[in-house]
């Protein structure tokens, strides 16, 4: 399987709301940026949320479109991925960077990528505490609550308007 390449798109640089420091969101690849991507996901999913490591890593990482958010020092602070089946996953932001626009910047960029690929819709499995976050982007619940790694989730979908 071959990794998908991100459509040409400039990096997103935004000031955080609290201290006006900057962060960037850029395209990433598992081959080149795997350590940084893993660092964020290990911190958020494995250590913070208690997801077993064997459930976190899968064969899709090498073929996904990945995004990486980095702080001014170049340290990874957030990540997300778009799978070939038009699903978004592994959306994670380190605790100190939450509520500062990093997650929104990641989602904005992923949705632009999905639209550039002319996907009719995208789906994701949202942790129930994050339903409001995804709803702000137009996602709607598309199924009942279920457990994934012992964490309550719901399937959500966003339909794009035809061009």
C-alpha cells in the first residue's frame, strides 16, 4: 500500500488565544514524521485515555493523509489523519494546547483536503465528549453510541455540498 499525498496547500499558522504564540499545521507522512505522530497519540490515547497500545497502531498509518501540529519550538502538539475510505481518525491534541484552536485548525485542513479530493462525505467516530466540537463543523450523528477501547463513541457524518 502506498501513502496518500496531501494536496498542495500552504501551512496553517495561527496565534493561540491565550498567549499569542504560534503553531503550525502541516502535512506529514508516517515514514518521515512517524515519531512525532506517535508521540502525540501515545500521550493522548495510550497514557491519558488508557487505550491499549495494540489497539492504537494499525496498518492504515502508512497509507493515510496525516497532519501534524507543531509549537514554535518544533515540538508536536496535535495530529489527525484522513483514511482512504473518507474517514477521519486519530484526532489528538496535547492537553496544554487544547481550546487554543489547534483541533479546529487540524479539522479545517482535513476538510479542505477531503473537498479537494471531491469526496461526497466524510465520517468519523467521535468520543461522546467531543460531539459538540465536531457538530460545529457540520457533522451530524449517524448512529447509536458504542464503545471503542472502552470509551463511548458515536459515528458522525458530514455531507459536502455538490460543487
